C-alpha cells in the first residue's frame, strides 16, 4: 500500500484534513471516521501523535531519519 502511494488518497476521505500546526500531519475527526482509523493509518506508515476526545492527529516519520 505504501509503494502504491495510497496515502495520497487519505486526504480525500471524510473527516480527514491537514493539520495546521504540523507540516505533513493529518487531523482525523473521530465523529466522522469511526471504524479502523488507526489500523488504516498504520498500514500507510502514519503514527498517532495526539489523541483528544474528538480528534486524532497522525504524523509520518521523515524518510531517512530514525
């Protein structure tokens, strides 16, 4: 899934927007995107950085850095 660059399609899913505070991060409204959110983002290389009651913020590790 990562090699096919399916992560580009994530921004078009309902409830998913770019995070204004962090470049490359995605904000997911948990009221809209309810099922398998964390699992789908993990498959595409994102990690949950922040969790509030109604929002997840996912970031992706920069290539070449560990």
